[in-house]
C-alpha cells in the first residue's frame, strides 16, 4: 500500500516554493551571496549611491572580496528602476572581455554577418527612448578587463558633463549617452588592472570604499541568532586578521564571508572551505603568522576565555588595541 502511494508524493524544496537560494539569486543577480538578507530601499548606503549617481552619472564600489559590493550594486540598481527588469542590466568584466562584447560586435547571419549590439548599446538605446525613467548598468569586476579597450569611444562620453553629446561608434553610427543612464561598478582595489581603472574613471565617477566592517559583521551574526560569547570571539578574530590588511592586502576578510554563520558547525564549514585557504594564500611566505591565525581560529571554537569586547572598528587599518 505504501509503495503505491510513494509515486504520487511530491517532495517540495524551498526553491520550489520560491523562497530558497535559487530564487534569491535570481532576484539579486550580481550578488555573490544569494542567501544574504534583503537590503531595505532606505538603507543609508543605497541612498548615498543613488545621490552620487545623480551627481556623477556613475559610482564605483571599491573593496576586497566579501564586503557586499555586488550585493549593494544589484540592490541599488533594482531600487533605482523600481525593480523593472527592462531598465537594468548586469555585466561581469573578465580578462577576455572586449569592445565587441560590451559595445558592438558581429554575429553570424544567413548571408554572412550582421552587427550585434552589446549590453551598453542596448541600454543606451532603451534609456534614450524613455528619458523620464532611470536605467542602470551594473558592471561587476570592473578592474578585471582593459576598460579603455572595452568602452572605446564611449569612455569620454560617460562623464556627466558630456552626456547627450553625439559621437560615432565603430560602425560609423552616431549615438549619445543619455543623462538618465547610470553606471554602478564594483572593483577589487588589489586587482592588477586597478591603475588603468583609476586613470580612466577617477575624474568621471564617484568612488565609495567598502572595507571589512566589524559593525556589519556584528549585525549579521546577531540576525543569525549566534550566541553572544561565540559572536564576540568571531569578531575578535575578524579584527585580528584585518589588522594585517594595511600591510598585506590579501589578508582582508570581508564580513559577507560570515553571512551563513550561526553556530560552531557553520563556522567550521566557513573555515574549512573558505577562510583556511584565504589565510594560507595571504600568509604563504609567513609561516609563523599563518600558524598564529589558525590557532586563534581554533580558540574561537574551543576556548571561551579568549572572548573580547565587540569593537567599534569599521576598517582593517585600525586593529583593536592589544591585537597584533
């Protein structure tokens, strides 16, 4: 009887119900932490990005991995466009990304080839036809590509003071970058292409630095229901490793690494599959420091006597007093 009933039973997961990781990932396409909580539209950082976008026409969020850059970029784009998917695009730059991908390239046709518009031209065209609404292009990993080559002629005209001025693209067509098109980009300040990005955009866009944030980490762990004693130990270790980031950029650990942390078991997974490898890479030439940080992490899980007060530190350049 039971065997006859089993085929008719449908197993539902959180994703089937539209509340799981996949659903959240679809809603915040550019975020690398799809299980992170939703950010309210009136969040101070979102309001600041929107304000700067109105002034400069573009904003760059700069910080090491795990500092919520992509998450805030995606959420701000959705807020600015009233969650209208027709009015925002996501693009991720990488080493082989080119003008033909971003602006204008070729695609096969029945009789040879035809022009194919990239996401920039598509959004320029849509924004030009709808001047009463904001359109947003989110560029993730801006510093991973040769930005001068990717933007081509448009690099000059994304500047706010040159919007609406006509210029010619590679195929000879004349276009203009409309004033209602906003670019929000993210970048890692330690990527190899950062100097080129700074040279290209330092006069054109606003830049917001996003550092590992102990206060945000405290908020994340509190919302996840973590025990107070364990939480203080995690924050103590977080500030300890980030205290080395001003001399060793690879040591920066963003608060978003801990988005799923709630107890010893989840912390063990975060260490074993993410943080352990970050520490190994950052201190591969300093065996003593690597061993010290690994031992300190074990104390986070095993030794309640190492608990420290929750610091008010917001950047990795100001380690808590008494911590090496």
